């Protein structure tokens, strides 16, 4: 098939392109940076420089490509996250998940594209009550921290809009596998502390495994919502000290909840003490997805800089 990837120069897109090309598919990939176009060509894609927030340009690019499927991978997450001003850090990504999505869906409809796949996120958007591991039937958080409300609203918008056109929502877990991951220097410098007892859960996924699941969703034209995470949701009290060990760092510092709230804000406290993990059972069952790194334990030890 011919796949149009909006946001092809991101950490998922650069792994998705070679997997699709290796399986015989044609790929058109977009970037907002002319400097990144050559890199997309080297991966085997036809590169297009286009601003995802420019409706006319998006419509023209999709019409010219005539794809069989479009994939929304557009984010703007480079740089350090400020948890006290979470929505400010995600402002452009939120626009790409709303306005950018609208432009892509309109272009797909105008060109008769039958299948849309979009990147979402699982973890902190899950409801923060009840059991520590959620599936796709569990609700999103009805009362997120104030600094996350706009970002969660954008995720809700994306998921509802994609499901209205019978598309596929892939809720990726926390990514790892990129050597430039901004979290790793923080862990090495002991600037990523455990808060309280670290009971908040996280679900991880290696970038290569995320790309593999995306290929399967495209090839099978799977519909609905899928959690794309590994087999082992885990509390921060387990994964954070282990990650520190894997990168050769000292164990993380420990902060009382009240100190962390003053220093980093409610979002940081929530993520490390109340966030729920996610089950991948549906993705494995429906897509036949097999993970190269089924647990962050092996992945952190051997796959942090792979890909």
C-alpha cells in the first residue's frame, strides 16, 4: 500500500518508514524542516515539506500523494518538559492533535483515503482511580491536574474524531530507545527523583516495537483504540531505580510529596504517585503483535539506544 505519514521525521516515523519500506510498501513522509527531508529520503520515503497546520498545503500534499492510508504522527515535543506548565510545553502538540488532525482528516476525506491511523498516548491520561492497570474500555481521567487539562482535552478530541471516521487510535506508552531521550541526562544527574514511595505506574514501549504495532494496524486495517505498551506496567519505585542502574547512575533521590509539589508541581507528583499503567492484551490479541522487548527490564538493559 501507499502510506502517507504526517510527521515522518519524528521518533516513531523514522522507525516506521524503514519497516514499511522493508515490507514492500510505498511511503510519503512529511516534515516541517527542509533540513530533514534528505534523511527521510535516505530511509526510503518520498519526502514532502509541509506545515501540518496549513490546511491548503496539507490538502494539496495528500491529494498529490494519493495514499491508501494516512498516519498522524505530528507532535512537537523536543526539549525539556516543564511539569509545572505542562500545557504550555504541549501547546503546539495540542494544536497538531486538534487543528492539524482536522486538516489531515479533511484531506483524507477529499482524496478518498479509506484508513486513518493516529498517535495518541496512554499513561497519565488514564483515570487515576481504581486498579493500577487500565485497558481501552476504562475511561480517561475525568479530573486531570489543572496544568494538564488542555493536553488531555486535545487527546480526547483526537481519539473521538478518529473513531468517528472508523479509524485507528494507537495509544503509545512511554517511549524509549532513542539515544537523545531528554530523560536520560536527568536520571544520570539524579534530577529525576522518586516522589513519596513511587507508587504511580508507567507503561513503556520501545520505539521499534511501537513502529511494528503501527505497521500491523495499517496492514490489517484494524479499527478502534489500542494500547501500544509492553507486557509489564510497573510503579516508579521499580522502574526508576532500575533505569538509573542501567545508565550507570546513582539511585534516584527521594522527595516527600509536599516537597515535590512545591518544587515541580501537581503534574509531577501525580505522574509519580497516581498515574495508572495500561494493558496491551487487545493489541496482542487483535493485531498478533509480538514485542522484541516485552519488558522494560530487558529493554532498559539492552535497548536504550537501539534504532
